[in-house]
C-alpha cells in the first residue's frame, strides 16, 4: 500500500480525532445501584474472569473466528465453559473452535440470511442444553459507502440488528432453563456518535434519503442498544438479564471491507486511542460471567462499567425501544416463534427496575 503525504496527514489526523470521538463534550456517569467493577479500559478478558470456574456452563458466541469473538470464546472455554462458536463459514468456525483450549462446538450462522439464522438456532436447540451466556458479537461494517439492502432493509440494520433479533427469539427457551442466563449485546459508541439525530429511522429503514457506512453502522448499533433495553423489560422477573456494551476501538476484521487507506487509518486509530483484542473482550466477558451482575439488566456498559452517556442520544429512549420491538417483529414475523415462558423461580428485580 502506498499513500502520499496529504493522504497520510488526512487519515492520521482523522484517526486521532476519531479515537477521542465521544470523549470530548460527553459526560459518562456511573449508574446508581450497579456495582462498580473495579476494572477499566486496560483490563483484559482473562483478568475480569480470573478465578472463575465455568464448568457446567454453556455459552454461545456469534462471530467467533477472529478478534473479540475469538478471544471471548478462548477465555470462556479456558474457564471451563462449553462454548458454541458461530461463523458464516462452517469451515472457519471449525478452525476457530479447534484453535482454543477447552470444549467447543462450531455452528454456521449467517445473520444476513434469515433462513440460516433459523437453521442455526434449531441446531443449537437440538443440543438440548441450557444457554447460560449468549454473546451476540458478530457484526458487519461496510467500507465503500454504497448502500445495500437485505430483505428490503439497509444491510447494516438487517445483519447487526434483525439477524440477532431473530436468533435471540429462536433460542430464548434455552436461556429460560438456565440457572441465571446472560445476554450480552455488542454495540458501539457509534450508537451515539454517528447514529441519525432522530434515532431509528422507522420511516426509512432502507436509508434511501441519506447514506454513509458509518451512519448506517451507528444506526444499527443504536438498534442493538434499544433492543437490549426493550428485551430487559420483557424479561423482567425472569432469571435472564440482557445488557449492551461498547467493547472499545480495536483493529479487527470488521474493517475488512475498507480500502487500504481506510484500513491504515483504523490501525492508527486503534494504536493511538484504542484497545488490544484482549482488552476489547473484557466487557463482554465481565457481563457474561460476573456474579455481582445477576440482577443488572437493560444497561449500557463501557470499560466494564454501566454508564449514562450525556448529551443528545437515544440510548435510554424506552418509547423508541418499544417501537423498535414492534417494527422488528413485523419485519421478521415469518422467522419468529411464540415464546412460552416456563414456570421457574423468579430472580430478584433488576437493579434498574423501578
């Protein structure tokens, strides 16, 4: 790859600014009633799970073949969990599972193909085991600013949100039978730095009036946070919690669609203001395993702690979250199953209830 001086300055300057994006002018306040983790942006997945014995626990990690997903699977398996790792490619999922120490099982999941989502969910349900940890990590980020549609909606929204929406619905009965199940939704700071000012564009989910890859990505990541928020309300009183999180700025394969200049910029951004993969997997592993979070649901986490992001954003908009649930159900109705909640001892109310 060759770039001239002007391109270099432009890319590195943008990268440096981007690494601080969301930090300047936005307050991050701790959430009352949620325990402080004692961890920070430098903590790793191994550190936040140190001393844990997850033997007898079952986890599902979507997008397990590289980056945060692979590190999450590696650490959970190392702590004794049986981990089901998914990928669009069964070959790559198998390779990833074989690369870690512990008990793992590969599964094919293409979030952009809703029939594939159903097939993967049924495969997992057929294993007849509880799901103690569901880490929805897989994601898509375009790189050429060319709008694409999947099932008549914009591609980022379809893959990052609707694919996981169907998947959660189809495996939820396996979480109901776990002793205390956790759903972890991987979002991004772009949910409040690059999502449309209006929030979810319910009247234009094809993003036909305005388009940019980063805006579309932020739009889908906002949907993930709101899905977790709405789902936490539906699961209130059960033994299942759900939380969304930003893993950090990390140079991973999610930027594989970028051109060489953009890839270089991402590497600079991650190097200057980002995290290692080991640190990037920490918040998700913390949410999936830490005993103090058994009653924490519907929160947004950064650097292993629940935070309230200041400024204009829609992260906590319950009305928008409810509308998103309704619209998502309408868009994916043929792929969903009706949930029959089994009778089970109730957990105590979530920390943000009431």
